[in-house]
C-alpha cells in the first residue's frame, strides 16, 4: 500500500477568496486549468489519485475571515474526501 502524502493548508494564509485559491493552488499543486472555485476544487479533489491527507491548520482563522465561503470551502473538502477513498481531510487543533 502506498504511503499517504500529507499536505498542510494554513488558514492564516487564506484571508480572502483570492488568497485562499492561491494557497490551495500552491499547496495542492493544482493544474493550470483549475477554475479557482469550489466546484473546480471538488472535481480535482475527487479525481486525485494516490493516498492524500489534507491537514487544515488555523481553520478558525479561515472561518473568521471568509465566513460562509470558508464554511463552504471546508465542506467542499470534506465532501470530496467522502467521495474519494484516497483522500482524507483532518483539522489540527490550533
């Protein structure tokens, strides 16, 4: 069985939508065609191959800055992990 790749996302680097998608693109090595929206993120995460663990740090900061969009962003990642058995999303205690 392949070893899990762990990718850390930092909520302190996602203080608005643009910064959030910039950080996601960098940390998850998203392709150039990534549409920089939640539907595109879901599609890419559900199609991701190889075991990947996404660790979200400073989720409270992300939520305080992005509000409902932040909630939707985190839920998108959770939903993708439920659809892709090779994807796991964890939240670090800050």
